[in-house]
C-alpha cells in the first residue's frame, strides 16, 4: 500500500487554529455568523444527499458519489472549525436540513441513476414534429411570421423524416 493511500487528510495542528473575529464590529460579526451558519447547514444537507444516493453496488456512479460526498465532508469540517474559531455554534435548525438531504438523496436513489442525474429544470417540451397537427402548427407560425423560412424548412424536413420512418 502506497503512503499516499494511507493519509486521508492532513492533520490539523494547533498553530493552524486561530481565534477569529476579535475586534470586529458587531455588524460584521453578525454577517459572518449568518454566512457561516448557512454554509455549514447547507453542507450538512449536501453530505446527506450524496450519502443516501450511494447504493451497495460497485460501479462508477457510486465511486463518483463517494468522491463528491468526501469533498462535501471536508467542506463541512472546514466550516465547523471556522464556526468554533469565531466562537459561534451551528444552527439549531440544521437537523431540518439533514432531513431534507436524506429525503432528496433517498428519493433520487429510488428514481434510479438515469432519473437522478437528469436535469430538473421546468422547461416545457416542444411539440412533436411527427404528427400532422404539429407540422400544421409550425407551418402556421411560419406564415404568420413567427418562424423564419429557414427554420420552417428544417422543421418540415424533420417532420418528413419522422413520418417516413
């Protein structure tokens, strides 16, 4: 076993930990507290999303999920250390974000790998060009000037190809 495989993360030494925020104005400390607690809470949720997506199978997806989870865990550890360096505590409501991460991770795991990696934006689907009604709609748009003649020809070619097959 190589030495680089044995060390997971370098040790945090005493000289690496500093007392932070001393002498800062109250307004700045309040902003730091809000940001640090929010980031810590969101990292907790991210760790759980990845944790509960991992299955018992040995495949490339699980390796990627483990790497992503480990990356988020280092972020979580860094934010937690910074919280205590600023003499702050994590949010009391972080458990709710833990539950949200659990729900999102488990839900995407149940959907399967193809569905869980799919983008979830709210885009509308374009009408299918394999039906006559759809072609008529596109042709009507061309006649009303909403579709360029070049685009209309492309749509017509796609419609013809889809209909002939």
